[in-house]
């Protein structure tokens, strides 16, 4: 679990790290075989995966807990979008079973981490998490 006291930059956030790995994996698989020619789906799933990372980073840099939670919620929404697009990619044959399950496991992990972080920020008994930005 994330040690809140050690977060001084968005790159320290576990959800951002997992989202980064997920994004790299999405780019790898979407550049292969028939997926590369499905421009709409390819671009949409790439944008959604990047959006997870970007919203975590942007929310962190904004500095306020409430605004940060909103950006984390947007990141979680983008994770849902990635999940939905993974089903489409799998159903039309762009992903193998192993690729689908691996990517799905990663995006579900990101979503769980985001949910826990949002809950933590909303219920902290110290009046909210006061992160330090670099």
C-alpha cells in the first residue's frame, strides 16, 4: 500500500505507476496485427489509457484535496473506458486471451488503487491529505 508521507511527486503514486505500465502495454498491443489498422478503437484506447496517467498527474499538481479527488475520479472513469475498449478489442479478435486477461488485470488494479486513494482522501481524519509538490 502507498505510504502517504513519502509522496512528494505524482510519480510516487502507485496508481500512476501501474497506469504507466498499462499505457505502455496498450501501446504495444495496439501496434500489432489487425489492431494497428483499427484506427478508431486504437486511438480511443490509447487516449483513454494516457488519460488515466494525465489526470492523476494534473490533479496532484493542482494541490487541493477536493480537486485532486475529482481528477482521480476522472482517471477512474478513463480506466472504465479502457476496460470497455478491451472487451471490444478482444471480441473483434485484436487481442489474444492472454493479452486480454493481462491488460484487464492491470486496468482493474489501477481502478482499485484509484478507488482506495479517493476514499482515503475523502475520509482522512487529519482534514485531508496534504501532499507536498516538488
